[in-house]
C-alpha cells in the first residue's frame, strides 16, 4: 500500500512516514499541498494521504478540496494530521472531503487505530 | 530496589482476595510499572518501599489504590470493532422485533474502564435508532472507583479521542471542553455508571438484553470464570446476547451457553433449560 505524507515540518513527515512504513506502507513526502499535487500528477496515486493543515503555498484544506474535485483521485483516502483541534475545524475538514482526522500530538497507536477503522491496515500488520 | 518476592506475593494475594484476578509469577514488571506512580505520590522512592509500608500498616485507601492500579486496563473506542458491528447489524434488529415498542432495552458494559465501550455503544445506538435515549439504557460498571468517576464525567483527553474514535462520530457526539472533549448531554444521559466487583455477588441490575464482558475473564482462574458467567447469566434476559473478548470463550468453562456466529464476531446466548 502507498501513502503520501504532506507536512511542512520535515521532522513530522519523518515521524508519520516512519509509522506508516513500520506498518508496511511505501511512502512519499511533500512539504505542502502544491508539492503533494505535483506527486499525484506524476501518476503515483497512493491509497492514503496524511495531510497537515497549516502549510505555506497550499494548505491542507485546499489540498483536500483539489483532490476531491478530481474524479481520478476518488479512491484516495485522506486523513488530516494536524494540531488544529477545534470542533468547527474538524467539521470543515470532513465537509471538504477528508475521511479521518488525527490531532497532534498523537501516538503511533492512534494512527494504527484510525487505519484499522478505515480498513487501510495492511494485512500483515493486523494482529 | 526491585520488587522482592515477599512484596510481590503480598500484592498477588491482595489483588486475588479483593478482585479474584490472578497475577502470575513473572508479572513483577507489571506491578512495578502500575504501582510506581502511587509510590511516588506517597513520597517513596520505589515500589518495594511502598508495598512494605502498606504491608506493615494496611489502610483501606492504600489497598484500594493498589487493587485499582492493577485491575484497570487500556481501552480504546471501537476496540476490536466486530462486536459493535454485530450490535447494529444483527442484535439490535432482533431485539427490536422481539420487544414491545415501549420496552426499554438494557445493555451492560461490564468492566467498563473509563467508559469508552459504554459510550461507543451509545453512539452507535443514537445513530441507528430514533429516540435512542428513551429506548435504551446502558449500565457501565467497573471495580475501580476512579474509572467509574471518569465514566460518569464523560470527559476524554485529546490522546484518548485519537484512539480509534472515528472523526465523524467525534463531531456528532462530543463537544470541546477546554483541552478535553466531553460526551454530549443526550449521550451521557443514556449511560449510568456504578462500582461493581464481578468476582463478588452482583448488585440487583438488569435484566440485560446485551452484555459486553470483554477482555475480563482472561484475568481470572477457572472457578471464578464459572462463577462470573453464572452471575452474568442470572442478570440476563433468556434471549439475551453476551459478547466476550476475541480470545475468550465459554467453551470448556460453562456449558450453559450457546455460541452463535454474528458476522465476524461470536456471541453467546443462554441455553434454555440449563
């Protein structure tokens, strides 16, 4: 399975990618939403995108809207991974088309639990 | 200083006497990890000193704190989700067909820890059933007073809501309360929490249509498992449904249950005439 990790913090990209790779994912990284779209435009379409909210150039919400307006990317699951924690923001992200929402700080178990809910836990990672 | 054999044995006997939970030899690390915060709170440097001080002068508060620390377990929303899917896909329709329109369904989350299981059941029912609050009551019990208080409060940290609670359900059933999330009032009204030691005679409750007794029996020896299953059965409706943990079964423990497959899960139903 493939995952695209989009976050302007290199450390955070490494943490999220590390968790996903530990579960059996092949990952790529992008520093903001526009870079994320660039990756998708190469034809490398992931099963999952983990997306931060506040980033330069293109933020996470704009990325979600751009992906959702493209029918070719309909099967891609989007999980926001962000420190934005207000009720209204979660509602906005879900309305824009995100499937799940993880609030920073999080543990590896939190990512794993959410992937299990989404049916995106690679088979070998299921206990 | 590491935990001495004498201290470990004393803790084992205390926990077994008070909760019937069996701490096998080799679980010294668990005792140390769980009791260290209490030892530090008491101003002592390590667990051995703490256990020795309680052993020499036992007080109800200290012994309760030890038992609680060793009998509470990690929990998360939708933990092992299949028994929840079974509730809405099979059990709820069957119960609604069998009961009158004014009969209230009673569900028991036994060993509820901090309440995630009870509120998960409540959220599913609210989403599946119009007027769920007037049709269903959920009883949540735990041996730990602290866990019962936490369940009643219905407040969860950010880290806790991150653990397997689907975001759409978070926004539908919770409100933000400072740095925490609080269960919405109508959901909280469905859940009543109280203290209950499953290894002792049970209080008058029920009769229950559905019982979630998951990841509890694994901690007990065979005679206690049998006694718990008998007491639970006495509090259930004859056509009720019991869910155990994925690694648990009544087979070879108590033959008065019928195992039925419900989707990807198993439920146990009281056998008639037993």
